[in-house]
C-alpha cells in the first residue's frame, strides 16, 4: 500500500514528482473496480484539487509543469467518471472539459483524446449527433504513436456512439478498428488508464452495440461468453453488462432467459453506489405500480423466482420479485429494464 501514501511536495517541485503522483493515481484507480462513483467521487475530486494547488502555489521547471498538468488531466478524468457514475452529470462534464484543457496545455494528445471520448460517452444519452462528432474528433486527436490500448479504447467509444445513433455499418467499422488496435499491441508500455481494455472488454462492447442495434443473434453469444468469465466482485460493471444481455434476449423473444438474467443482475446491485445499474434495471417504478399497466398486448412468464411482464409496445420488461424488508417479511417489489 506504499503507493497510496501521498507524496509530499516542497515549495520547489522536482522532476520526479509528477511520476510519483501518477503512480498514486494508478493505485487509487483500482477503487473503481469494486466501488461505485458514490463512494469514490470525493476521493478522486480531492486528488484533482490537490494537484491544482501544487500548480498554483509551487515552483517548478516548464517540463515538470507539463508533467503536473498531464497528471491533473488524468485525475480529472477519473473524478469525472466517478461523478458520472454517481449521477452528477454537470460535475462530470465540467471535469472532462477541465481534463481536456489540462491535457492540451500539457501537450498530452492521448489524454486530450480520451477526455473527448468521455464527453462523447456521456453525451450519447442526450444529444447523439453531438456525441458522434465528439467521438470522431477524439479519434482524430490521437497522435500517430498512440499506444494500442488507447486506440482500441477510443474506437470502442466511437462504436458506441455510432450504435446509439443506429449506424450499423459505422459501428462495425469502429469495432473492427478497435480489434485491429488490440491485435497490434507489441508489448510496449500502456498507460494505466487503459489497463482494463482487453479482448473481453471489446467483446462486451460488441455485444452492447449489437444489442442497441437490435441484432440479438450477434449480441447474445458474445455477451454470454464474455460474462461467463466476468467476476462478480466487479458488481457494478457486471450488472450493467447483464442488463444488455437481458435486453438482447427480449429482442430475440426469449422471455424466460431475459427474466433469469435480470434476476441475476438485480442480485448483484445490492450495495453498489452507482446510479447507472438502477437506471438500467429499475426505471419508471411509478408506472409499474399503476393499474394502466394491465392493458392487453403483454405476455408473462416465470423464471428464476420472478414473474415477468413484457410490453411489446414500449419494450419495457417488468419483474415482480420477492424480497424481505425489515418491516415486512413478504414484500413484493417491482423492477424493470
């Protein structure tokens, strides 16, 4: 745990100090593997504020200043991601923009491009045309010597923006580009912030994209294979990925399988300090309780201990699951995707 000890800076910062901060940032990033943004946001934001204070109050050479700005860009991206995961949309966008400005000033094209990719990933749930433009710009921003993992990540994010916009051909082209980037890896050092980008993650992104494009025959086998090797300790991410598998099954008309997968995902959400799994698995709970939801055009099934109701008009799946509440030993709850 030595890397988690915060380096102490004097009034004059030496050339090795940015690398020490970057090592600490890498160690703190591991918290995101098992915790949600609701738990980590303040920690990551504190790192951003601390580095900004160093830039403001200390003296250093020009090269060291660029190193500090690069670390700040990396820290701001991590804090922005935690803000996004914790439902702080405005804070996330502000941190991503701050990261981009710091990376540009530092001359770090990889981090500048990744800041744009983060902005595109957030924007895709709203202004999809804007997200497409930002994602494309992120790939153009990359320098010719960008590490393979960085190129793969940015092409993945571009594929996601294309899929959400319904552009199947562009999605496939971006996924192919990401695959080619991963295959081109020659063992050269990669930034820690892309250490999680591997073949399994690319498979999951492929499955998510094909789910959004309503191509379940492509999505289901990829997601099944990748998630079979995904550890439950990464509960937030696995829950999210299972939600796309359930959606793909519903698109294919496999209601029982969708019910089983959703039940599994609901079990994993307990204690996760992230708003995103809840958004995927439990939206519109008020509508689920209203009598109007009993209209015709639905079919029900039972799987994995939960009753499922599917509305083909809205594409929403509702599950009535039995869970115990401290004040009621037999409470019925509604969940949906």
